[in-house]
């Protein structure tokens, strides 16, 4: 198992950034004396020779899209190397373990912090011991500092092949890290609570700073902090940002946090801006009081408006995310969201794909405990990794299909976000059959550009 290439780690997709699901396990495995190969199929082809020589393949599936790709990958790997031991790890492996084990995966690894499952598979004692060591290394990646290992960054694709930071003509190479695991909140639609159950833990400051240092040395000039919520432990994050800014005063960054935290920690936002924060992603999801209650978001429309004032007032851009298609969203809600985006001059702060996001209800979702969801009598589509639902108003399902096709075609054709936005609005108004049309601020001047990462956020 310690031979070069006996272990192969594969990442399927991590939102366009260099995958932490490869870098941290790779570092931990090397520190434990293994010599793994890696492949990131988001940016490079599957190397058949690496698959053939592997005895253990770990596939990282931290998100829904990655899992869909990962399952196809398992079938392909089994054709190339039928006897290899396959482990899937990451958030979505945990949620879908039963199905994955029935599809040729040997075991699924819970996210770090959770107990390990018993190993199966009839290995001899030596191999079993090595497997336990290996699996422990996979979950312990964040405990190993880059400079304390023989971390072979040369194995990783260069940062240039991943999504970049863009703001008008300014471009930056992006590095990626996370300062925490899990989340202390329990939003019902989120895949994190079923795995972490309202708990979060911090990654050592030195480890995060070393990861930043390593990526800066490889050309990164912007860092994305991909924590589920960067402000779960605000002082931990702030200390890291202060140290990072001291070491690299020109480095910029972005992070994700909930509306509630923006209001609660408003006193820090001017400092975030001074430290180089360029934008913040926040899961607004809906403006409807009824839906926000079902999703247990603990914010209101008025809170969202206050959050915009706080963040924009500090000179940072707020990029809201949305879940505009749920079984409870009305056509009026949808049009209201578009009007809100226009009124607050946020057209360039929202990736058009956001207007096509449809609620995913994965196995174990906290949404299943809500009376509103129980009333829907949903059935699980294991192969789609989610419960299926149709909207009681057929026009919403039709709108979803039309908007999805539109944003996909427009993204492929490079259509300006402003044009796509008003086309979506016209479609929704058409289906609504009302005279409710855009307010008319179609000029680019009315909608300031916003910094972004050149990979639209998706789950
Ligand atoms: S949506 Fe955000 S705040 Fe809510 S549970 Fe998920 S990560 Fe935490």
C-alpha cells in the first residue's frame, strides 16, 4: 500500500477551485508514509494507467454534482480495475452511503469528526491495518501543516487552470482554504446539518496560514475561504485574516456567511474591507416569510436589506444566493425576487444560474422533519440522490425548465448577465400573465459590476 501510486485520490468537482478534498488528504497520506497519485477530473482526463496500478482509490464527493460524476466514475473504474478497493468520502458520500455501497463502492467515509465505519472486504491483517491508517489519514488532512510534510505540490494541477477572480478588467489567480468544518446552524434545506448536527470545529490557524502561504508561492493573489459559514467562529477567522494581511498586504479574499451573522457581526465589516475582502456570498434563498420559516433561515426580507447596507456600506460586494424553486414558492414570489434584485441594483451580483436553482432534498435532509414537507408524501429517487417533488402549480415546473435552458444557453453563448436577467423576468411575467414587467433600469449604469469568481456557484 506504500508503493508509489498504490493509492489514487480522485476529485470530481469542487466549484471550480483547487479541491481541498485532494490537497488535505494528499498531505496527510504523505505524512503517514504513503505515496498517492491524484487526479482532478474537473480539469484533467482520467489517467487509465494510474487507475490500473492503484490498489485503493479514494473519490472525493463533497457536493451533489461531484457525486453524480463520481458514480459514473465508479462504473468506469470497475471496468479498468475490477478488484481495486473504492472508498468515497465527503459530505455526499455520507448522505448517500446505502445507495453507493450497492453500486460498487466498498465503503463510504463520513466527514471528519464522525466515527469511522467498520472496514469490510476480507483483507489480510497487514492490509487491514494499512487501510485503517490510510482512512484515518484521509479524515485527518487538516491536522497536517503543509510545511511539515514532503507535500508534493508538483502533483497538483496549477492554480491557473481553476476559476479566477474577476472584477471588470482586474483578474486574480485564486487559492482556496477552509478555516472550519461543519456549521452550528440547522437550516433545513442544507446538506451540512444531517452530517454535522449543529457542530463545527476549527482548523488550526497555522495550518490555514501555511495553506495560504503555499498557494501564494504558486501565484495566488486572491483567497476564497470556503467554510460553510466563515463567521461561525468570527475571532478565529479574523485572527487568520489579520495574520494573512500582515504577511501579504495585497492579497484579496472572499468568504461565505449567513444574513444573521452579517447583522450580528456588523462591527467587523469595515475591518474585513481593510484586510482585503472583495465580496461575500450569503444564502438569502428567498424573501417569502413562509419559505424562510420552512427553511429555518432565521432572517427576514428586512434583514436582507440591512445586510446589503452593512456589506455595501463597508465597500464590499454582497453576492446573494437563491433557491427560487421550492414546492412552496409561488410565481408572485419568483417575480418579487427579480424585482428585489433590480431595486437593489444587484443584477451583476447574482449569477444567472441562481434563478434556476431547484430545491434538493437529499436523504437525511432536515426538511423531511417539517410538516410542510411531510404533507408532500415524497419518494426517494436513490439514483438521483434526492427526493423528487413536483410543484402544485404546473406553471412553476414549466418556468423552471424554461429558465434552466435559458441560463445554460446564455452562459454557453457568453450573453451579458443583464440581458439574461431581463429575459428571465419577461418569461416569468409571461407565464404569470400579468402586466408585471421590469421597472426599466436596463442600463448597465444602473447595475454596477460586481467582483466574482468565474465559476457560477452551484451545489
Ligand atoms: S445554510 Fe449555511 S448557515 Fe445554514 S446550516 Fe448550511 S452552512 Fe450553516
